[in-house]
C-alpha cells in the first residue's frame, strides 16, 4: 500500500494493524494534511450488507465532535479497497505508557477524566464504544487524550456476532494476532464475554479496567488463551489490593462501582465518574466528594414501587419531615487543601518586573510569564488544573504582566510597548493600544467590559476590552515623588485598587472610577487582591530605614465594596511568599478564594556590593543592601554608578572613598548607567517624564545640571558603551521585526544614529574596545547567547569568543582581556587586537559569586584587575521553581477574621 493513492489520500507509511484493519499514515492531497487511513479487512469490505450498516454507523460517528475523540473525515473506496479516513493522532498509546509502569495518581486521574468526558459525549448521542482499551487511547505530548475507533466494533460485526462473542471481529483474527486478541478480551465486560448485547455500561466496565491498569501498571484480567481471559473476566477476583497503598478510598470506591459484574449494580452513567474525578482533583482532601457523587445502585422494581404504596403515610409525616429538614445542620465548611505544582524547566528568575502568575477567575487555569531553561526571553505559559502539561502560548514571546478576562477565556499582557490580549481557544494575539513600558504595563480586566492600565508615567487609564484610545482616570501626585505601580479591579466595576509608590514607601489606595476620587486603604502594602470574603489580601512592606523592604508575609484587611472603604484592622495570614523589591507579587487569587503563589523570600534580588581580588578574596563594601543592577566604575575607580530597582527605578552613584550613596535621577524609569571615558557624565536609559519607552539620556555625574535626551525612538533603547575618545555611543534598540539591533551614534553634531549590526537575531551590549577599533557584543543566533567580536567600523567578519554560552561582555582597561559571564562564572579570554584580532581559550577567573542576572551586568573591572560585584547574600533564599495552591483559602480567612461586608 505504501505509495498508493486511495481517493485523494496518498499512503506514506504503515502505523499499525489490529482486528479492524491496517492503519496507514496518508496525506490528504486536497487539504495538505496528514490523516490516519484505516484500510478495512477484505472479507468485510466484500460483505455488502455489513458494509451498508458500516456506512450508516460511520455517518453517526462522524457527528462526534469532541477534543478527546479522534474524528472521522470520510469513507473512501479505490480499486476495491475500502478505507476510513480519520484524524491522525500523534503520541504514544496509553498501552505503551502503562507498559513503562504505574502512572502517578494525579496524572492517571487527569487522563481518566478526559476518557470519561469523551465517553459521556458519545453516550449522549447513543454511541457506545464497545472496544475501549489502552491501545485505543492515545495521549499527545501535550497531555491531550484522544479516544480512537469509537463505535467501530459494532459497525463491523455481523448479525451472527451479536449473539456470539467468539465471532467479534477483534476475536477472530489469526493466531499471529494473539496479543491483540488477548488485549481485547481483557477489557470486555462480563455481558460481552457472555455474548450479550453491549450498552453504555459495557464502556463503564472497560473504563474501570483501564483506570485500574493505569494505577497498578498490571493487567486486571489475563490468561494464556482467549478462553482463560474471558473466564477471568467472568469469575476471577478483582485484586483491588494490588492498587498502590496511597490510592485514596474514593478512588477505590469508584473502581469497585465500575467493576461491578452485575451491570444493574454498576455505575449507571460515565458522567458520574467524570464529575467525581473533577471534584476530587479540585479538592483531594475532601474524600466525601466522590462518595456522594457516585449514587448507590438502583433498588429492585418492587422496592422502587413501595413509596407509592405509602404515599398516604408520607403525606401525614410531611410536617415532621419539614421540621427535621429545617433543623438539618448547614453543609460542612470546605476544608483548606494544599498542593504544589512543579514548574520543571520554567523559572521566574530574570523575568521583568510585574505579575508572573495570574489565575483565571474560574480557578481552572494558571498563566505565568516565565523563562524556560536554555532560553533568554520570557513567554506566557498555560497550566490547566486538569492537565499536567505546562504549555507555551504562541505569539507571547517577550510578554510581561499577564492578566485574565472576567470570563476566563482571554489573557491580556504587555509586549513590544503594546497592550495585547490572546484567546486561550487559539489564535494570534490582538493589539489593544500603545502602552510603552520598559518592564511591561500593569493592567486589570474590569467587570464592565473595560481594561484598566497604568502607563509608563504611572497614570491610570481605561480602554474598552476590544481596544481603543486610552482615557485617563487618575494620576499619582508627582510633586510628592509618588507614582502608581500596580492595580486590581474590584467586583462590580465601580472601583480599582492601586499601589501608590513613593520614596521608601508603598501604599494601597482605592480609586472610584466614576469620579477619579482616591482614598487610602492600607499604608505599607502592595499587590492587593480582593477576596470573595470581603477582604483585601496584600503583601506587607516595612519602611525601616536600610532594612526597608517586603517581609514575605501576606495580610488581609476587611473591605466594604458598597462604600469602597476599609472596614477593619489587618491581620497576617501567610508567610514565605515571594514578593519582588518593586512591590510585584508572585501570587494571585481566584473568584472563589483559591490562592496560588510562588514560595520564597520577599525579594531574591537584594544585593550587597563587594570587591573581589585576583585571588578570589571578597571584601564587602558598606553600601546599604539594594537591588543593584548594571554596575559601571568611574575611570579612576573611586565611584560606581548603578541602577537601583525598587520604588523609583533610578540611577545612584556610590562614592567608594566616602561610603555615600547619591541618587542621580528623579523622573521616569531609569537603568543601564555608564560613565563617559573622562568620568564627567553618566549615560543611561530613561523614560523621562512622559509616556514613552526608555531612550538614551545623559547627565553630569556629580548630579548638577538637567538631564539631556540623546536619542529619540518609539521603541526601547539603552546605552552599551562610549568610545574611548568620548565621541561615539553604541546602544541597543528594539524592533518588532528584528528584535534588538546595535547602533552607533556621534555624541556631537547631528547625533544621527547609524546601524552597526541588524539581523533577524537579537544582538545587544555592544562594547567598544579600549583602542576603539573593535566591538564585543552578545547574540543569540545559535539559539543561546554567545559573545562575538567584530571590527569597527569594519570591514570584517565576526569572531566567536565564548564557548558554552556567554552574556555581558566587558573589556579590561588595557584591552588585553575580554571578560564575560557564563552561568555564575566570570570568564576571561586573552586577546590581541593589533595588527589582527586573535582570541585565546576562555578560562574561569571567578565563580560562585551569585551575580548572574539576565540583562544586568552586575560586575565591573578596575585597572588593577579587581572586580566590583553586586552579589546576592549566601543566606538569601532562592526562588523555588514551583507554585503552591491553597484551595478554599477563603475558609481560612473567614475563621481568622470577623465577618466582612462583601
């Protein structure tokens, strides 16, 4: 068959063979897609009566349209060959997965839930599978279950087979197919094994067998022959004691109900199993959920008729019954349940400031802005509560600060200086409006069909959730050094919580959307989240001098939604929650009060300054601990300029002789400072005072004089280095088409930028050599960042420097070495630049310094070879690559606090 064409399907390879035909991969030449082509057995295709019934059944099966059911595209004939064109499902069969050993409980239940969902949809249309087994179930690499061959067993059987199990198509294959025969027999229901007609309860039995084998990794029924296997199905004890000891009682109960040989006592509807599994997964600690979900077997007919005979007596006792019902105690309070989600290769390290975790209002989905190991950029990732896989959302590369729509169907985010949204049902992201922000734009979806967001200057704006022109609602008091940083809309669409950040202070206010009026709710707090109990959950901030910062603790305070006002005193409810130094929280709360958070310290980026000498000895500096980034030593090594992330994201200069820290910038968001070669000025990136992306500015290094803009662009710019003669500036500029490119601009005259390097890849951090004839930079053209050197202004090709990855290149002051960072090691390469460029082998000069942070060069090198570093303390708790889920967190809050006014 390979190479042949059936109708418009060109056969390319054989995929498998079973009792109902041979399956091939084929290409649909009309639609350009691959399909699974099941070529029906010749003896069957020649039977006109059975073929007619099969066509009628296939028409019914084609109406099944469900994510967990492999679809049927058509029934084709060519040169006497009859074939069924079906959806091609990639991935391993469940049989192959079980062969590797037992499947962990949660993963098995997620798979079982999808199988049950597929069966339920089919049963509602009157379709019974009849041949459900692991070999007919595939699990895609993304964890999506596909049930195959729905209803084909019935469609292919002849009239005689309906009363004789031995004549089932899957049981009459040649002896060479013994494995297939035994496999099918092992999953038959007892009534099928006896030759009786099968209904939906047969599928429920097979479902129970499949779930049993997922949990144990063993066959539930087996024998040396078909007869032995069928005998085991009919009479053998079902070894529930083979289940793992950790299998909870509700799951054992579910299996017993599915594997009841008397089908009158068997679980009556697969939907009961689906609901029970969903509720168990949502609340594993509540074992009563499954017990109540699975109704007891129906009593005999005479017992069901008995209540009618006693109707008169029931009428007489109605009043008594009503009193009893009224006295029935309220349902039990939902128990608080906790579990963890392993993020695997995902990390929040190096992601930009802002929300890294957001949870859908319905509590079924988690979206994260994270970085995958080996990748240099952020992306949005989706983790559904009913799926163990964490999936990237296409088109969201570089995204920051995700937020959910109120219907849980869309995710908004910030990327490319735009506010965007993407549907979780699929499709490309939709741009809503321009929204510049070097670290993304904080936004929230309101109940009234609008989106609220904070622009780059901290103003509160509103747009329709379909996009439009922003409308300003309120703004912070800039005269007090204040700006809005974070926000969350309140239920009802009347108000929004905003975080007003000032010098060494974070406060939470509520803004009335109709009037723009602002009132204080909490002093010393950030990242507010409204709880359905009528409380505000927030991260605590302590303004205790040099120890100022977030404590890692969460508090709640009662809040009156009608009055939009605080209604009581706060109390602490949780410790050990990761909160960034800029007030961004790594947590979110669903509409029903489930909390999801990343554990850790209040901030994992607080650093200390230190010198490291040539022998690796560290000498701490007395500078106060801060989130220092992008260090630049003055030419005489007496001062160091740094970006300090936090309430204001400003440039500071630390005097190494006097031990003083001076703030240099006061407006906008600022970063990546560097001294000019004569030490008189500092070049840096700043958003200025307006609503624009950060561009290149400079200012006198002693703080005198006003800042001056050097370049203007609609996209992000940040400076990289100044040429040794002080006449040229190399800088990076982002572009939606080529990501980030390198430019060189004269610092005098017309200051017109010229492209130095522009490719489809990301190039950044262009560093002039001390003789001004070479530029070192980093590029991800190989799939990860490496260091390269290229002649300036040219011509000449690039020279690779690093091996095994490298970021943040830096020349020694004499130009004889080129330094860079690889993981947490500072590497050095001996180089010669005249008459030609030559590079030696990279070597480690310092390691274990805890300074690696993507996008920030947290070290610089003095002329004497000493290295100044911004170093994380050894005792700092590193961010954990996991999420913790606290279901019914609201229950805990209600028990701790008096009733609030929701």
